[in-house]
């Protein structure tokens, strides 16, 4: 009875079971990383990246050149709309001249029409994407705020953990 009571006292007195569980968890983490800790670290990295991104775009730079380019970027849509209406007016005002110019357009090779279509589609697609992305402010993910911290440089004596980076640095003569 003394042996059993001694084992029971060791397990249930001063947190023996909890200590065995803690040691078991530490041993298990050697073979399989802690998924919760990995998720916490991933969240911290994501939050730091978002904070750095938000800080980068917080202050807008609007100079005279930016205003000029923004003004030029606003011209194509009104010019296309008014130009189309102008074609209708031109067709009614000078039908013979309009017919000559339309025959000239019919002589344009098909690859040039494809090129024009691609340019117009990419212009308006990029513009739409810009406004879809730019219309919303960059916000941090909900949760605790993490200030961006710089990544420490590896020691000179330790080999880099990225083989491709090591090869590139060797090619650069570093």
C-alpha cells in the first residue's frame, strides 16, 4: 500500500499530473510544431506587414506633376464619348466625307484592331482596378496592434537559411 500511496501522492500532490502533461507537450513539440504558436506568429507577421503597408501609403504626395498626370488620365473617357457623338454629327453634316473615312477604316488590318482593343481594354481595366483598390483605405486586421519591427541581419558566421538567396549572393560577390 505504501508504494501505491507514494505514487498517488507524487502524481496528485504539488501538480505532478500537470508537470507530466507539460513535459509530454514539450516532447511532442519536438516531433510536431505547435500549430497555435505557428498561427500566432503568422498573424503577427501579417499584422506587421499590413502596418508597414499602411504607413507607406499614409501620406500622399501630390505635386504639380501628379496633378498633370491625373488630369491626363481623366481625358480618354470623355474624349471617347464626345468623339462618338461627334461621329454621328459628322455623318449627318457630310455623309460623303464620312463614307470615305469609314472606307478607310475598313482597310485597317485586323491585327491593328486587336491591338487597339487590347490597349483600350488594358487602360480601362487598369483604371477600374486602381479605383477598386484605391477607394478603400488600408486598415489593419482586427486584433492586437503590432508595430513593425525590423528583421535582424544574420550573423556573418551563420550560413543563410535560403539556398537560392545564398546562390544569388555568391553570384553577386557578397
